[in-house]
C-alpha cells in the first residue's frame, strides 16, 4: 500500500490510503468560467492585490451547533486516477465509484477509486465544446438507485441546457448512456461565462449555476436565465416555493457561478468569478440580488447581498465548492489553491486558509466524500494550464 507525504502547517503528515465510505446516491455536487484571474480573459489591472479576507455581511440565520477551528489541515491520501482530459464534473455513485465528465471530449467515464481503472460510459450527443463551453457539471438523480438517471449540463450549438440519460451497466463500455432527454434549455451560451455546476439539494430539487455569457446586462434581468442560480424540479419545472412566480430563478446578480454546496443545516452556498478585483463566496438567500455588474465584492449598497468572503482574482478564480468538517472548501483555478473557509452559521468564522498552493496546478472541482474526506479534480489540460505528466488527476484528501 503506497503512502504519500505532505507538509501542512509545518508538520509532515504521512497518510496511508483509506477506502472511502459508501456515498449516497444523491451526493451533492458542487463542479470554469472566468474572471481575468482564471486566465479565461486577458490580464487586466496588473500588480499587487489585497489578499483573501472574510466578509462581515450575511443574512440572519440560525447558527450551526459547533464552530470549526480557525485553522485546519489537508493531507493528500493518494492519487485516485491520472490521465484525464479536461475533467469538469464529478459525481460519486453508490458503491464508491466516481463518474467524471470531460468538457471537450463530451464523454463520461467511471473511475474505480481503489484501482484507478477508467471505463467510458459513452459520449453525450449534442455537445458543442468551444472556449469554456462543453460538457460541464453532472449530477445523479435523487432516485438514482431506482431510475439510474445521470443529469448533465452542457453547451449545445444554440444554448446551455440540462439533460438526463439512463445509465445501463448491462450494455458494453462506451454504449452505456441512453439518449438524452432535455430537462431544461435556453440558458444563454458564450465563449466565456457558461456557468455549469448542477446539484440536487436536500429538498430534492435541481439547482444550476449559470453565467451571463459575457453579456453583463443579463445578470440583473430577472427574466433572463443568465447570471443566476436556478432551482427546478427534476423534470425541469420551476420549483415550488421559488421567490419569483412561475420562474426557475432562485437568486440573481451573479457573474459566473460554478460552485454549489450545502451545509449540514441545508443552507446553500455558491462560489463565483469576479472580473478584475474580487472573486466571491456567497451565502445564497432566495430572491436576493448579488450585485453584478453594479457591485463586485463587498458593497455598501443595501440593495445587494454582499459575499461572506472575497479574494483577489489572482488568488482564486473559484470553480468547485464542497462542505466538510464545518468548513467550505473552494477549488481555485488561476490561484491553484484549495481554500478552506470555516463557518459560523452563514458567516466566515475566520479568514480563508490556503492549501496545496501550486502543488497540483489549476483546481477545478471538489466534492465531499463523507466524513473528513474530499475528492479534488485538477484542470491543467483545459487550454489554460501547464500540464505535467499524469495530468489531469483526481486526488483523495483528508481534511480537518
């Protein structure tokens, strides 16, 4: 059995691999859009920027039963898989295996975390991969054990859309995906800012983070699907209890949302790319306006919901988001860092803490694996990274 050594906060941690627990079928996904900090657009306003800081503005909410320590730890247990091309979304399935989407190849593969063996399920038809678009987030039906449905968010020739497909393990490898059934369509597409993260919440509703596709005016337009967090039924209808009548819009004023995660109190959080100044981590309140393009980062304007934490765009460019051990864990692309944000309710209880900075390159997706474990997916083959031997890869982490 191999072991890997990592130095965390001045202490060498040798961690042997542990087999992860069986994961629930409806495991919540969080799964690049751009700020200039993602390298998805030309560099702007160069020079030193402020470091990451915790925010003070947050909506009222019940506090969690325990506040995690201000400082945590991360150790890399082992490398689960290597040689992935443009991985984007990740969904754990019952039994512990992982499904991974390829943005550019439009394929979904199954990875055995014990052996690293990769099996292709098939190619998703209708995907038009260009720029930041392609096959993006994936999620499992909340009834996956019974219906075997995989949901996928992808860029087509005309829009971004969500489909679902039957996963039939009895068919040969490469032919295991059924014909896609379109659940939701009409989300604006662009060469940049396509959003793409999807996940089923604790309420069994389907959530999607979208981008404004480069058209900043869409974010403040509540009739547009761009620059929003959407909430819908598994069939793609506006979910009961949404803040705007007959609308899937759950929150608005976003630039490019690519991280979604829920805490143990069933509160929703989202990470999003800023433009030149601040990337954001937000506590999501139904119907609230998160400010873009009128505000980027914290603001004194009470019409806008400010972030619970913000980063200079060089330090983050956030994509995936997960909750574990009382903290949010945010994957950074240009920042090449995994950020830990300990929570006290819907506020950050301490400043964000960086881990793995520069060790594995661009970090795309982070998913809770149960207990003190996370899955982390790199993103060095997406055209903006510097691929090394073995890229891209999935890592198993132990965190506190």
